[in-house]
C-alpha cells in the first residue's frame, strides 16, 4: 500500500485530493494498469475486454472520468460509461455486461475535494488482496503496454439505473403493491450526489406517490450541502424535516449510495449500525439462513438472530471480507455497521437501494399503525465508542499479541486484530490501513460504559507500547 497525506493506494482502490495527490498522471498510471490486467484476464474467463465506468457527482468526476475512459480505451478495453451512477448500480452492470471489471470514481464519504478510483473484478466485487496488489505493483512499475491503433477500445454510454431498479422490484421479498397501499411519505437527503437521482426514482417505482417524496439536496451538483458521512450531527435538516412533513421515515445516503441511514417518524436518527439489523429482522421473517457482518458491527444482530433462531457469522472488517464469508456460508443477507446492506439475491455489494426496498417492505408488512419508530424501539440498543491509539515504531501484531495473552481466559478472536467479548460488552482493536494507529472500537449497554471500556484499553495499549519501546 502506498500512502501519503494526499494519496492512498490500497487493494480497494486509489483515493486522494484532486490536483495534489490525485492528478491526471496518477489516473493514467492506475487506470492503465487496471485496464491491462483486465484485458489479459478476460479471454480465460470467457469475457470481452470490457470495463464498466461510473461516478458520483463530485465536481472532479466528469473530467477525471474522461481521463480514465480514454486511458482504458487506449489499453484496448471497451468501455461502458454509466455516467453518474450509484456504486451498486455499477457493480450490477458489470454482471449484466459480462464485463472484465469496473471502475467507480467516488471518494465515498470523503469531502468533495477528494476523489478515488474504486476497482472491481468481473464478479462486480472489490478486488481480492492478491488482485489489488497485482494492479498496484503494475501501476508503480509502469507496466501498462498500450494497444495498437487497430485494437483501441470501443465506447458506449448506458443508463443502468432502470435495470437496477427493475431487478429490485422483481425480488420475491418485494411487493410494490403492498408498499403502495401504505401511502407512505418519505424524505430523502441525497447529499447532492447520485443517491438524489436514484432514491426518488426507486421510491416512485416501489409505489410511493410522487407528491409524497420530499427531497433535500437531491440535485447532483457534487457540492455537498453538509459533511458527506451520514451521521446524526450531519443530518439535522433531515431529522427536523421528517416530523415537520408528517413523513413516515427519512433516508440518507453517502455520495455513492452504498450506505443507508434512517430517520424515524419522530425525527430520531436510527444509528447506521441498525440499518443491517432492521433489514435482517425483515428477511428472517420470510426465509432462513445465515447472516454475515464484520467484527466491529453491533452485537444487536446476534440478539435479533436469536429471536429468529438463525446463525450469525463474523468476518474481518472490509466489504470484500464480508462477501467472501457470505459465499462460504451461503448467507441470505450480510452487511456492515456503517449502513451497508448486502443482498446476494441482487449482487454481493453494499446497496442503499436494496436496503431501502427491504426497509419499506418491512414497514408495509407491519400491523396497522406500526411505525419505523416502533420497529426501532423493538431492537436491542447499545452504545459504541471509537478511539485511536498512536503506534510509534511498534509492530501492531506484537502489541495485540501481548494484550491477547492478558485476556487469554476471555472469549476473543484474532481474525482481524484482536476482539475481546465480555458478558455485555466488547472491544475490537485493529491497525488502521492508512495511518500508524490502532483503532479501538467498543460497545456496551450505555455510552458511559462504552467510553470507559475504550479508555481502559487505550490505557492498557499505551502501557504495552511503553514496555515494548523500553525492551
């Protein structure tokens, strides 16, 4: 992984500040390496050397997409250009086109001066660690031989959103007529990006009347009206608007619409941790099967799983790890605690549109008068704390190994850093992929207890750091 203050290259993609770390030469280098890698692999997989490209609405997207598309064509790859499109729409289009891969230009929840290349393989999933390392090594070595004039790639534009929505409506779990009968009112915060295009169209197709969809910041200007991460302190306009408009719920997404946050009819923010829990509660009422989430997600999912007598499996943090485990256990649903819902009936990727459809259908199948707030109140509630511990010249594996020895008698996992489960709480410590720090996540029944647990382990980690530095 190559990292500096303005550019981060990792297996999940390349992101940086526009015009500083991320400039046209970087785009050409990494898009060229990825295009060459896809072109070489396509024949063995029975695919054409085709790459699907989409982007969110941030201001640099159009110019940077043109550079990426031109580079890919110059490497001999055909390009299907989706223009402004949610990340999950691109993932599904890769499968529909039988493409060799895909690129999304989006820095997700980062500010608008950032952009990124998210790289996907022929399955519409993030690259595996080995695949990502191969592309990065090629880019850093400048290994991207161009095509000859006879082999330049073709270009085709496509609007893939209608097909994405069609596939959602075709799901056995979804009944648009039943949703329409509820006469729901919904407020959408589109963060001035592609979710502002996609969610209103999805809601209309699901049976929500056009006059009952109220949009905040749905114009895809890319100039975000508030910080882009869907957190309660960023969504006060939405939490106020829902009760003001007598709406049944509010929906918020990040700029590339793979994360979904909810607001109930009383204007209460439903923690992103609970989006996947609500979706699982609905799915388990209609089918049996495992659920997969990462080690840092709330244990509320285990509590709800126990009500349905269904299994939960944990993976390392990262969508690719969740997806891999989902395939291993044949999961009916998966997700991450950042508002990500993964419905394998559609594709193996976080999808705010799929999450929206599941939540609306969950509401539609409730007894008369039951609201999102009631569903929220029925869930187990925990509080989380998230802290960081600097790691100056100390190997994180060595540090966490020492801590694991201290807690050898407790239920713990070393799958991804170190997670220790206590009776009513847990702590998860893992090294950051981009900074010399350890991330410390805790969960407990109250905010005070979660914070106290985080402080306790921050202190223990500092003690171990000092001891190892002296040694």
